C-alpha cells in the first residue's frame, strides 16, 4: 500500500499474544496493514505484561467484519471503527486507522475520519509512549520518540500539549495517571500545559474522571504525583483544597492534612475502595478544627468527612457498593477498637468481617501516615485480626442470622409478630456475644421465657 510519508521501522521483536498475532496475520493475508498498538506495545517494551492487546488496521469496519466472518464479532463501536473479535475465547478490539476531526467541548471529536495510513492513527494518540505500533513483519513504528521517552520514563504529548489537552481534557488526567502507574515523570512543557488547562476538566463526564482518578490512586508512584501536583487532585475534588498545607498543630501529626491524606492513601493496599476512603477520610478536618492550649483538635471530623465525601462520591457517580463502603470506612476510621472478643464481634456484626478487615487496613494506614511514633500502634490490628480469625474458625456467633433461634422460633413461642421479635433477637445476640449464654437453642428458649 502506498505510504503517505516514509515510516521509520525499528527492528525489534515483541512477544504479542497468540490471538493478536492471529488477527494481524489474517488481516495481512487479506491485504490490510495491521499492528498491535498503544498500551500493549508500551508495556511489552517495558517488559511488562499488557492488560489487553489492541489492534489497529487499514481495513474499514465492514471489511474487518468480512475478514473475521468465521469468528464471533461484536460491533462495539462501528462509528468509531471498532470491531471486537473473539479469538480463541479472547476478545480483541480491532480499530480502523483513524484521524480525529475537529473536537468540540474539549472531549468529543466532531467526526472520526478513517485513514489508510498508520501514521494518521499514531498522530491522534495522546502520549509518545502510547503512540507506537508493532507487528512482526514491519517491527516497531515509533514516529514521535516513544522508545526514547520510555527509556527516560517521561510522559510527553504527541504534538503541542495545549492543543492536545484542549481537544480532549481527559488527557490531562491521563498524563498524571500514567506517571503514577508507571513511575514516570511528566515532560516540563506537558506538565505546565496540563496545569494551565486544569479548568477544562469541568467539561468531562464524571465516569471518565472517576476512572482515571481510581487508576491514579492505585499507581505505584501515586505518592510522588499527588504530593507534587495537589492542584490536580483538587481540580477533581475541590473539597480537598482547604486540606493542602493545613497545619494540624497536634503532636501526633507531623504532616499537614493533605500530606497526611496522601501518605494514608499510599500506605493502603492496592484496593480502589480503600484508597478512595483514605483520600476522603479527613476531608472534614479543616472545617472542624479547634485549638485548645495550643493543641489542634478535630472533634466530629469523621461525621463531617462523611458528609463531604457523600457529596463528592455522588458527584463522581461512584457505584453504590463503593460509595456505601467508603462512607462506612470513614465513619469508623477514628475510634479505637478494643482488641477483645466482645468488641470485635460487635464490629464484625455491624460492618461484616470483610469491611472490618478493610477498616483495619485503613486504620493502619492512617496511623502510619501520622508520625513514626504512631506507627507503633499497628500491633493492635494484628491482634484484632487474630481474634477475628479465631471467631471465624470456631464458627462463633456474631450476627443475628447465626443465632440458634430465629424469628419464626420466637413466634412459635408466642411472641407477637413485629418489632418485639427483632428486639428479643438483639438481646439474645448481645448475651451470646458477651459470653453470658451459649448459642444453643434450649438455652436461648429458656432465656426468652425468663424475659416474658
Ligand atoms: P491501560 O494499560 O491502562 O489499558 P492503555 O494505554 O491501553 O493503558 P487505554 O485507555 O486502554 O490505555 O487506551 C488505549 C490507547 O488508546 C492508548 O495507549 C492511547 O494510544 C489511545 N488513547 C486512549 N485514550 C486516549 C485519549 N483520550 N486521547 C488520545 N489517545 C487515547
Ligand atoms: Mg488498554
């Protein structure tokens, strides 16, 4: 096929997946150019396992459908040139070379134009490290110095940063997200332009913003990026602005609220719900600050943080499970949980063992992020986990559903249906978890009879 401009092929061997290889070969044998492209090429050059393989090709969507007529295909986004093909059980996205037309509202191209040139497709991509294509025959096509930037660990826009960020403001967040995930820095001009254009984030849908924020929070370099660029986090969550530089005036805290928050996020395991909870756990601190004898206090900050977090999570259109769990974790992040069976059972009942386990992670991260002194408190969480494991192992009762007596049994004993049944079950659970009665049906019946 005629090339628009001479391409520089770099001889290199990359181990692409068998299904990607099969797709490229099939397209090639039908006379089309086809490459693995984007994130998978970047990850392979870095020696990492790609999340998925994307294919870019000169064939038009209807031609792609014809080439893969013997396979199961899904017309994922025909308008945008994308066909998903199932190859050996693997879904593979195959997209026609595209050049994006004019953009409107800083997010959507007015129209997508298909092209027969891979160079057009690479030019529309966001960053040099994401703008490389590869197949075994041609080797690597790197038109913008992507390999060089990968070597240096730099995120740099393809073309002029201002123009690219104005076309699609999501790229601003993607720059920081990739820097966080890959441990890269951001090229000075790209970073300057990103910061200058942060206001454009307002035009983006909540879903796209949240998806990038989540990935940023989970990056191995999240601490550096969040500390170096607080304005980016605050552009997404303006509620955190007062936390930046907020001196806690408290001997247990050596960091300001924002720095403490970032350190808590990054001391959490790599779990999106936990990290989101850590990001918002102290968001209410500045509003609840009071000073007594020169020492800062934040009475009621958990409730305030919950209230603000609820607003933030709803604005970001976070799913209900995440929202509710984050709010529960924030609510309970501060009080001390005594390392004794009775309290642990109460928490297991109130939160579920899963959420209690997350709460212990959050509390540990919170302590670690206060000061080296407070990190010593971590032993208590190990002890609580040991007690939890013992309760689970012995199948001990910590919730109403585990009681040897249920609501129907109570009704059979002559308790009238309604509120009273629930109250008696609560009382039974209290006695059983306190160790006052064994969880045995006869003993529980006896207790109920005495209550009458
Ligand atoms: P990940 O490993 O997180 O999936 P990725 O690089 O594959 O990383 P995707 O969001 O899956 O990221 O996008 C695939 C490719 O599509 C990118 O590598 C990039 O070339 C291109 N791309 C995605 N989003 C944009 C965008 N907003 N603007 C320009 N190019 C984009
Ligand atoms: Mg991807």
